[in-house]
C-alpha cells in the first residue's frame, strides 16, 4: 500500500514582516519542502482571533503564495473578504504544501477546509466566495487521506480552531453545509435548477414552481444548502442587469431554522434588509406583499407548510401564498413526511402542484439514498416494513449496517448509550412514536417529567432535562447534539430532517401487528395533530391518522446512518420482529 507523505505547514504572522520572513525562510526548510511551498500550488488559511476567543477565517488556494499574500495584505479590491482580517488582536497565516498538490487537489482541499471550519463552534465567519468541488483528477484517490493528514497537523498548532474531525462531523451544521461534495445526481439537479432560475429571472417571469422530491435521506437538504449558497454569491453576476437580488430560504421547523441561520451567518450570507435571509413561512407571508415579490425563495421541508389557516396565518395554503410572493419558488417536498392534519394535501391538490412543475420540466426526483449506509436489501427491508406494512426476515448487511431487535427497551437504551460513548460512532439517540402524553409548558401531576414508559422502563420526552454543564450554550445546537439528551426520547418534532448514527426506535402501542399486517391505532396515539379530524374541500370531516401515523414511523425509522435498533410495545409486532431477527419468518 502506497505511503502518503505528510503535508508541509508553515505558520507565520499575517503581516508584511511575516511575508518577508517566509520569503527568506530557506534556512527553515530543506530545498524540496521550500519548493512545495513556494513553487507548487498551496492552500492557505488566514485567521484572526477576536476578543471573545473566537475566529474570523479566510481560506484560499493559489499557485503563487507570495504574490497572493501580498495582494491580501494590500487589500486588492478583488479580495474584500480579507478586509475584515485587518487590525486584529492576533493574525496568523498557515501555508499548506504537499508534493501531490496540483490545482484540482488544492481546490478540493480548500473546499473541504471551508466545510469543516464553517462548522467549528469557535469560528464566527468563514470568508471566501466560491465552492470548488472537483471531479476526478490524477491525485484524487489520495484526497481524503491527505486532508486528514493536513487536519491532524493543523490540530497540533491550534486545537481550538481545529478540533477533532469526529466532533465536527457529528454536528447538524456540518451535515447541512453547502460544501459537501455532491453526487452526480445532485450536481445534475443543482445545475438544472440554477439554469431554470436564471432563465425565469432573465425573462421576467413570476410564480414559477420548481419541485424537488425524494425519499427521506436522499440528499435534498445538502442540495438546497449548496444551491442557496451559489444563488446568494453568484446569481447576480450571471444576470444581464446585474442588480442586487433578493434570495431567501425558509423552513417551517424550529431546529432546522437555527441550523440554516448559523450557516448564513458564518458564511456572510445575511443582509441588513428588514426581511431576514432565513425565516419561517408565516412571517414571510405577513411581511412580503404580492405586489413586491422577491426573486428566489427556497423552501426546505415544504411538506411542513400549512394547508389551512391557524394562529397568525390567515390564509388557506402557504405554498400558494409563497408562489404569489416570489418569482421562483424551489420547494423540497416529500408526501411521506407530512405529519399533521394541518399539513395534509388532498390528492387532487397534490397532483395540481406536481403538474404545475412538470409542465415546465421543473419536477426533480432524487433516487439515491444518501443517509442510510447499507445494501439495497437492507433499505428494502425498512421500506417494506413502512410501505407494505409487513415484517420480513432481517437481511445480513455486508456494508455493516446493523438492524437489531431488543428484548426490552432498557437493553436498547443501554446499547444506544454505548454507541454514543464512542466518538468514532457519533451521536446515537432513543426516539419514540408519539404514544405517551407530552404537554408543552405544563408539568404532569405526579411526576417531574412527561415520560415514555413500558414496564419498568421509563425515559423523559425531549427538551425536559437540564444540561449537565450549565456553562455551555446549547441554544444553537439541535436536540441530539446536546449531550444530556442521551437520557431523553426524541420525537419526529426533534429529529425530522436530522441524522443519527444509530437510532433506537421505541415503536409504541399505536403501531400493531394483526393477521400478519402492521396497522395503526389512533386511539393509542397521543399525537393530537395526527389523530384529529380534518375538514376537506367537500365539507366532510375525515380522520387521517392511518396516513399520518405511518409517516411518523417512516421519519423515525429512516434517521440512522449506520444502524437501526428496534423495540415494539405491541406483543405481536415485537414477536414478529424477534422472529425476523432469527430468520424465522415464513414467506407465503
């Protein structure tokens, strides 16, 4: 196996004198290493430490580090991003060289450094104005190993700015970053959407819908994050009038809203406009007039939009109202993740919005499974359980994805805790169907917490326990990222749209097995928003619980990247799952 050389990293003061010392530093390097830093393409990081012990960072690559650094120091107009790095408490620059570096590899390293640094809690802002994903090139097979070596060497110089990779990779911010390397399917979708947006704006059209669909875990969020970044940083330059554009993003989900706001803040995408760059739909609808539509609106998790009036929203359908207030709406929609009656679409209305997008070739369906790292037969087993509502024998997975059924919930919780202790395994959590009472802003009568219970097992519902370390600010972290939540049970409201490495699902009594078929019993559910009746267009009031509770199960079972642990309260379903684990299910 080929041994990859270590990178050469030179640390210097980001000043004229620092550059002079670097240029004269032949005494500090052997001839070959100096050549890799001076004559070869390099990657560099400029950082300043602020008063609050946080950092502003600029990441770049160049074929001539001396000329490029001189441009930055003299604040060349094309490098406005580095102006914010002037007059700091501490200015340092890391120059990174490697004997395998070529233009393509340095662009990939630059992109990945931006990805990681934009996720580091101590970093306030990452400056640069491009994403640089490269396709295959001569040294591309060495990229991941070289990046790991670069990060390890940088950690030796500053552990605060360059924390453990495993810690970064577990964060919701990292997983939603626009700097992920996209798959060919995502690249094709992004290029198609981008060109459609340009065409619509050039032709001065309005109310255009681009609909993006795909199963849970098909990479929709990363695609939207990458697209949003490019639209905010590049779109205006592509249009003939070159005017300042209004591009906004929204999601009707509190935890995901926080993640997107952090991304926008760290990458300098927020503006001083009265209307926030990232916001929720009701605020947008109330603030924006149809007479003055914005240019582009991206709606992640559009299946969470309301299709009836409630609270501060007085309309009838939020997506329709958004289309009146934006020239282009890009909506990510998965009908199988609709969870409440207020989000429900009648079939004919659903077909109308699909037809609206399809008639302009604006319908995109993502097919690749990006979250669950398993063989097709394993993914098929999960889909069969959800879609066909039947239990098949659990397949052995050669990729290492683990489906395991536990005799009781205590055992499963213990196993999830063990997985979560291992930093290499990442964040793992218990989740449950909403079959145990939980009332926000009110405590239960005889207990301290609203609990998920089965026999001698009990665990508090999410967002009730206090952090172990009160000095840490958890406000900007998703539920699963907060360490103390290992002792809580999550719900669809806390994990929808997020990944877990291992997920332990307590399938509550609303999900039963009868006559070989999984059924959904609304009387056993505590999810009032799923079990109440909805008034339809024809005036009839219908229960939609079977559809909505099935979607609830779908969201929970598709969170795990490397494993799915199961325990069912219903005796028949639990026995069938245990038999499936032993390979004893007889196929008819």
